[in-house]
């Protein structure tokens, strides 16, 4: 079975599954739609953390131990920035910096983020198509008990310590999906749309907030499969559980299913949460969702795509029913 | 004998003498006025090569073997920039880059180059006062047989290969001397103004092209001493001799004296050019002008300041005579 696959993701956790998909599929069949709500301007540079994580991960240059940034990285720029008294709360590796400087110059000369990503993906030899959710500025803002913080100030500088009261995606209402996003989701030949195990609130919601994307997800002919980022009440990495608690949401399979209700056709959960399967209103695949090595990424990718294949006829029947 | 000393310089050769002066004098008595005609925008960054050479040299972090940039430098940014297909004709070290990124952000937020230099000099523990010739944009442009080139394109990308027809300093007429430049040159207590052995055409002329600076030099009460960058018909480094030849000027002591005529009170030349002393219309000090080690820098600095002291009474008499 072949056909295009679309993945939605944020940074680290999501990018792992995106990598798996790009390895087990013909990479040219894969479109990855990436969150840009984390993007920000820092030291005059345009920084796109999730985009870069996806590029580095699929380009095979990501640092797997650190979990972000590039392998074989050095930090002499940061060292000197500190000596000069510059702002040093956001770590920029010497190699990583080339991406930011190039992107900033490219955007300033009138290029789009989409076009820059295409160029970088070519340079990294990436076969999959990587799209930003939008080429317009969308900025995730966190209302907290310590005031309103831009995402990176909350996430990196404050290490997610302030208590989250609300998340907002400034500019989302005025943004348009990047070229290719809606058409990929609406492709009649698509065999799966995968919501990667990224943070639903920080990484997937900004994508859904861009007008047209949620509609396209609700109406896509392909089965939409979400992979839960929660394993036995915990997130593999990052502040997902803490944020859910602060927003009054239990870190459970049910919460994730409820959050994506209305457009998912299936949910993938970890073996450890098998007991939850019965209480979810969409079909559930129980498997190992923890991705530690490449084999894990590949196996989960295969599981997700197979699960989608199994749901395809069901969705066709359901959709036909709905239009009757 | 004490009193302020002012030095005018460009990059490498000039910075060596500036360093010597800062070592043999009370550094707080030294003001260094630096060429900014070499400044340019590259990859969206504001780069000031001569300013940085002076900062790195006096800050003790310059790479003495390479002759430019910082010691203990790494090149991972450049390596990655090349992989991304970025413009890579201008070498930017990982440590060096911090200066450019910080300066660019500082200027873009409304700060002046002067203020940025003050901050950087403090960070490097530099006692001397370093001033840009101007805070306004002045750009050296080279008319050549290969067309008109911006300075760095001519100097770095084309390695000075095109034949120079003329040098122009765009923006100079509209520029104002940076705060402190004219007052330093006009200080009645000043004991010497030193034209460092920089390229007269590429490094000193842009400074002189800023309205008010040549006037201030012509009227300074202190003896003005130029150190010839020519040793036995050769320049220690750089394209001085090639450019002089292309402009139809012999690479001689006499040419240098003629170029600075009207405001110098003394010329310092190398032992190898002792025979030229008689044919120069201002007093000449013959000494070793080649600066290989720190001792050379210090000794030349002492020679220049002593020479100025010897000329002081003569200048006072001459100036008194002129106003009679």
C-alpha cells in the first residue's frame, strides 16, 4: 500500500516519529507540518526551534543525547557572547547559528520561511517535504502567575517554572496555512494523517489555531491518527504533564482523546495504558510508544501507518454515512 | 612628561602601534580614532573589521599568527554556512561572530557604534579610549578595472587583484566625526597625535574624509607624527604598494610625506630608508619600524612619543609664528 502521509509535529518527541515515518515510507510521500508558534527573534536573529529540530533530526545531524541542537556542536559563540555581556539565556551552538543567520538574512531579503526550509532540507539531503504551519508570524504566549511570557522566555529562560493559566497563539487568526498544508491534508490519495506525540497544547494547538487547518483535518479523507504523548500519566520529556495539571486537565489517555475529539479516527497509546483503551470513543492501538532508538522510531511508524490502513475502510464507510 | 596622546589607525599594522602606545603610556591617556570605511553589512550582520582588530589587539585576544580575528578561534559556523549554501567568501570565526551579532542587535535597537565599542572595550578590559571616526555610515568603494567594488569585495573576495583606479568614501561628506574625535585632536594638553603605519589610502584617508577631522589635525596644538608604512619600497602586509603603483604613486618615503603634507610635523621611517631623510620637508626620525614582537611595538611607541616631545617646542614656535 502506498500513498502520501501527512504528519503534524512540534519539536523533539514529534520529530522522532517524523523521522521514523521518513525511514519506513518512501520519504517523498511524507509531508511534515511543523509548529512555528515557538519561533522568536533573539539577538536580531529569526529562530525556529521546532523547524530546526525536524530539519536536524531528518538530516541526521541532531544531537541525540542532548535532545536538541546539533551533534558535534561547539559553544564558542556563546562563550564570547557571555564575555561581551550579551543575553545568554538561550543556547546557540556555533553550527546551529549558521541556520539562524542564514534564515534571518533570507527572510529579511523577502524570502518565505517555507522557501528557506526547502533550501535547508535540500542541503541536508532530506527527502520528505517539511512545511511550516504558516509563513506568517504566529507567537505562542503563556499567561502565567508570573505574568505574560513569550514562549521561549517561559520555556527556556524560566524553565517552565511559572504556573500556566492560559496559552495564546498571537497572530494565528490573521495567519494563513503555508502553501501545501491544506492541499496535503485534503489529498484524496492520502493514506494517513499522523498527529505526532508532541505536546498537544504547546506544539499541536498552534497548528490547529491557523484558520483552515482544523477544517482540513476534520474533512480529510485519510484516517487521522494521534499518538498520545502520555505514558502512564507521564510525558517522556518536557512540561506536558505539568501544564495539563495547571490547566486542570488530568494527564490521561482520555484527556488526549478528548482534546483531539472531532477529527481523530484513531489513537495510539502505550502498552502501559492498555487499560484506558475501553474508555476512549475512537479505535485505539496499544503498542510501545516510547522511542529510544532508531528501531523504536521505525516500529512505531510502521504501527501507526498499519493502524491507519486498518481504519481506512471504516472511515470511508463513516464519511459516506455522514454525507448520505 | 604626561598628557593625552591621540592615534589614528586602520586595522592590523596600525593596531600594533596602538597596542604599543597603550602599553608604554598610561592607557587612559590614549585615544585611538579608527577607520570605519571598511565596515559592511554581510549576512545581515554589521561588521567593523578595523574596529574589531583594534579591540581584539588591545584586548589581548587577537590571533597574532593569522594577523586578523581572534586567537583560539573555531570555524564551525563557516563550515555549516557552506553546507547550507550560504555566502562564505568572508571568514567569520565562531568567537568573532558574537561581536557581529551583538553589534548588529545593538545598532538595530538604536545604539551608536561608539557606545557599542565602549561596552566591548570594557568587556575586554581595555584602558584606552577607542573611537570610530564617525557613527555615521561611510563606505569605502574601489573603482577598478573590474568595475566598482565595495571594499570587502575588493579586499577579501577579490584579494585586491583588480587594478585600482580610484578610491571613494561614500557617505563621508554627510558624516560627522564621532563624539570625542575633534575634542581629542584639539586638546591643548595633547602631547602627540600619531598617524599609525596603516595604509594611507585605505585606512587613514577615510578618516580624513570625514568633515572636521583634517581641520582638527591641521590645527591641533600637539605635534602630529606619521609613521610610514613603507619599508624599503615594501609594505609589511597588505596591498599598500600595489595600490600606490596603480594610482601612479611611487612606494617611497617621499610619497608618504607628500600624502600627509599640511598637517604632519614629523615622519618616522625605517632604518632601511635612512637615505630618504634628507629629501623630506618635515623632521624625520629614523628607527626600526617593523613590529614583530611586543618589544618592537613598545620600542616604536616610545620612539614616536619621544620624537613628538622633541618636536613640541618647535611646533609651539612655528604655530606662534604662523599666528603673528
